[in-house]
């Protein structure tokens, strides 16, 4: 089923948090997943999305669950569920202290020809 998943930055708040005398900015984002069903039968769809940071809001009956990166499936942390740059990017030493990971889940029923938008908002901390 085709879907679109743009993410948009809502705002950035300077010096939102301080740890070890270092300031961290809070970057707030919003995402929108659009599902469109083109077949002639009703379908049940389970949608799963991972974001780095903290979930602020999830719409349309979705559920957000904080994850322990040490316990996530290898499919998520080694390539199948992450962008190609994930494995070679050198995460800053402070990154995982300041940010978590969240699994977002929706269970959606779509009628033939129906479109549905699943929205969510999250944030993460960044050291400028």
C-alpha cells in the first residue's frame, strides 16, 4: 500500500535543557503518514514507525512506546528499519543520554478507495 511520510520541523527552542553545564536545544517536529487504499476489499493495516527522541502526541488512536535501543530488534538497529547512513554515522557521545527512541503503532481499517492520515509530534535534544 503506497504511503507518504514527510516530517516537518515545527520549532527549535535554544537552551531548552542543560546537562553537565552544556546547553541543548529542543527541536520539535511533526509527521504525517498518508495511507491510500486502492483495492476493492476492506483491509486492516498495522503501521509501525520509529522516531528518535520523545513522542509528544500521536493521533488517530495510535500508541507510542519508549524503546530501549539495547533491546531493539537487529532489523531495526542494523539496517532494515533505519536509513543507510545509520550504521556509519558517528553519534555524538551525549546523544543517547539526551534522547530516547519511540515506537509508534497504529491499527487502521481502510475501506476501498479510502485515504487516512496518521499524525504525530515528537522532539529531540541537540547540542549546537
